[in-house]
């Protein structure tokens, strides 16, 4: 046999063996019911799925850099989920391809349509952003196979678009500093959940985190503190220095990284309160002239920027002009929250400015609150002159701000109602439901913790149809007083950020907690696959225990788990095991009202933590 014949024979043999190997592999098909739930899904269960293999090509339009980036993102998601490396190309084969395309006729700016058959996947987006969100749906619709089986997408169609145009997540780096690399990881988490805005809280009493070249002491002095309060009840402090700031180039690096994932970075410079770090660096900006020290504890401090000092107002304008040179975002957040007026009432400069402006107290607004409104309005003029818009926390409504100010309503759900009724565009982020780091509200665990996010209604029924149009977005927030490390950051975010994503994206009338919880296990698998740490208490048993209305001395008990896992319980104080009584999740049991119920869920031999419940006497 000649060498050429031998080579051809070996090639054909290897190809045949390869095809047999592929044929022998089982196919695992994913699901289009992802988080956030798409607006419309039409399944085709009788049709063959689209099977992904090493010959699959992800195609994108030529000369479109954004789509090229997205194509490579999708290829990396497929590799990570399935272990299969697919090709990326502008050339489209006859079949076995995923085509990324633009559709100018789609009326939704961030909308997309997905059409899956056994031969090809066609993803059309109204914009490049819409295509990106479509790839996230493909990403989450894939099964996690690790190459052990072939992965497939189910045949069907998806028509999808977001409910809210502003879908935000805020991270505070003032109390504790997080590296550029870690913030990139958190941006990836946001992208996974179709979030399009990273609200970056850059300055605080406890630390100034962004380089301002005109005022170098802001980072030379303001980025360092001696230690931190570690126990609120005992007022115990550590002596571990906290430091760190981002150079302007590092900030631009974050902006570019986020932009590749269609996320806008909105900077916040919080003023005139929460400025102790700035006052420590430049004490002449305060009412008393200092000296000031960066606090190691947390709360609201009476030392704030001097509202009547022209030098202070110029400082604010200078800082924000440098910020606008760095950040191209439409919105610039200027804080406006928790600014006590004690120093202003005592300050000759503040009182002189009040007289100069002719400010008078009204039943709704004190003179000092109106001075803050003046200060913020002057800052807003500077921002508007650059073609930008102002964001501020809802306390700014105490001083009757300009109607062009966009409000982030945090103090309560009522604050969003008030803001919308006053005609302000409003982003809803109440502490009661969407603060993921508040130690009070975070006492809720497991499903209850997720439910407080999921069941919240951002567009309150108290609003009229026209007033609801002022609700332009929804945002989750993490404040880092008690969040020093990445593990706790991720525990606070996940899985509640999945509930937030559905709140921001999915149709409100289709939201249902039980359906969300059925889709949550795959999302948890995604977190594990990507190396994220989510709070394990989602696996714990929820116990509902009530005194019986029909049987004195008895209590009625029901158990639930988010994924309908088997529940084992005891009533004698012992630890439940797989040998304990197993209860059906739909079953209600009756026990003496004096007993303590102890329960755990067991999934494939893995046990949850014990949940205890006892009625109060």
C-alpha cells in the first residue's frame, strides 16, 4: 500500500471512529426557561434540538467590533458550560451555526428574538446590546455537561425585551476597598443577570477612592484610615489599616470592561454629607475648619461640607468636572443623602448665604434644607453644562430640587411614590427590599430572603398610570460597612441578584415565586460553574408553624424547600437524620404546641443546615 493510500485509509478510519464516538455520546438538552424569565417562549418539544459540537460556528456581521466581541463571549460561555470549543467566524456555513444578527425592525432597544432548530440558531437583536442579552439567554439555557455528554439547545423561539430600561446594581467601595480585578468579576455577575448599570459609590466618610488630580490629598490622606469598627454592640475596633484608591486610568479600565458587556458605569461622589475623608484632606472645606479625622465607625456625621462657602462649591464643581472627564455616562450621581444641618445652623458663612439668597423656612422645607437645594442646583448646572444629568438620593426632595434631578429612592417604598408623584424620574431601590447588605433586613434567610426581593413591586399600585411612567428603573445595593471581603460580598449578592434580575427584566404580570424557584437550581449551578459563592441557606428548610384553631394545645406545621427536596424532622430535640420522619412537602402535620421542630433537607446525600422553630408562649 502506498503512503498516500495508507494516509487516506487512516484519515477515514479516524473520522469514522470520531463519528462513532460522537454518536455514542448522550445528548443533554438545556431549557429556555432561564433567569430572568423571557417575555415569550414558544417551545417545540417534538422537534430535534440544536446539538453543539466542535464543528459549530458562531457567526457575526463583518466589520462590527461589538458583535465580534459578543461572538467570542458566547464561544467562551459554550466552552465553560459544555467543554466544547466552537469556532467564531464572519462566514456562515450551510448548517450547524449560531448566527448573531441585527434587526432594525425590532421596536425594543434592548430586545432580541431567538429561533432555534436542529440545523441552526438565529439570534436577532434590535441593537448590539439586544444581541448580547440574547447570548446570555443561550448561555443560561445550556446544560452543564463538562464534555461528558453533548450539550444541546431545545428547539423553539424566544421573543424578549426588558421591562425597565435602567437595571442597576450599586457597590460601595468607600467603607472597604475592592480591587480592579474583583470589580471586573462583579461586572461579569451583573452581565449574567442582564444588568446594564453599575452604580459605583466612590466616596464616603471612611474613605475617598478615586484619584482627583487637582486635589491630590483626597487620595494621599482621604484613602487611608487607621482601623474599623468590628462589633456595633460592644463598640470593638480593630487596628487594621484600610486603604486603597483607583487611579483615573484604572477607572477607565473598569469603564471599558463594563462597556464590552453593555454595562454603563455611573460614578457617585456623595455630597454635601458623607465627606469626612475629604474634610480630613482639606479641612477648609468644612464649617469649623477642623481638624477632622477619618472615622473608623459608621453612621451619619454632623461634619459636612460648608454649604455657604464659595470655595467649597468650587471644589465640588472641580471634582465633578474631573469625574466627567473620566466617566462618559449620561448620569452622574451626587449623593445628597444624610446631611445633618447642625453645623450649617451654627455657621456664619451658611447663615450669610441663606440671607443673601433670601431663603425662608416653610412648613415643608427648612432654610438649611433649601440651602442644600441651592448647593445641589449649582452643582447640577455644572453637570448639565456638560450635557449630563444628575442622580441623587431621595433626601434631596427635602429641599425641593429641580425637576430634572433623577431620584434614587432608597429610604422606603413610599419615597419612590413621592418622587414619581412630584414628577421626578425615579429609580427604585428601597432599603426594605433591595439593600442586600443591611444587617436588619438580612436576618431573613433562604427562600424568605429571596422572596423579599422577588415579591416587591417597583411600580406601586398607589401610582396612576401616568405617574408609573416616572419609574424608569430598579436597583439593588450593597453597602460595605460590614462587608470586608469577596466571600461576604457574593453571599450578599447571590442568589438574591437572580430575583432582582427578574424584577428588572421580566413581565410583572407573569412573575411567580414558585416558578422562579423551580428555575433557580440551574442558576445556582451556573454560579458554581463560574466560581461564584452564593449563600447556602437557600437549601435550608422553611418551617411554617401556627397554633391550631380547631385543636387546643396543638400546632399545625408545614415544610417547604425551594426545590421540593425531601424534609426530615424531629420533635424531641434530637438532630434530624435520613432515618428521621420524612414528610411530604404538601402535607400539614399536627404536633403539640410546646415542642421544638428541628428539620433539614437531604439532597443526594448532602444535608442542609438544621432549621428550628418553636411557638412563642
